[in-house]
């Protein structure tokens, strides 16, 4: 089982708040990890409904559910 780095969650959410068009590739470069690692963390956040995509096609943007973020990840 892979070790979870909670700092990655905070960084991903911080970046999505700042730039809701950020890509997995950009996050991976910033954190010096593979895109697969970023996809795994994003999947966890999406499964817990902390983040979600809104819109369609090229107009899709990341949205952070602030209440769930604070309730679930800031414990």
C-alpha cells in the first residue's frame, strides 16, 4: 500500500483554489511526482466530494467544496 502524503492534498487544493484550470501535469511538475501520483490524490479528493469538475469540454474547471474540505481534511 502506498503511503499518503497529506501535504499533497493541501497543495492540490490550494492550487485549485488559486487556478481552477490547473492541470495534473502542472501539479506533478510542481510537486516533483508523476502524473499517476497526482491522479491518485485527485481521485481520493473526488471520491470524498472535496473537489469536483464543473462544466463540460474545454470549459471544465475544478471546484473545491470548502465545507467538506474543512470538515474532512482539517481534522
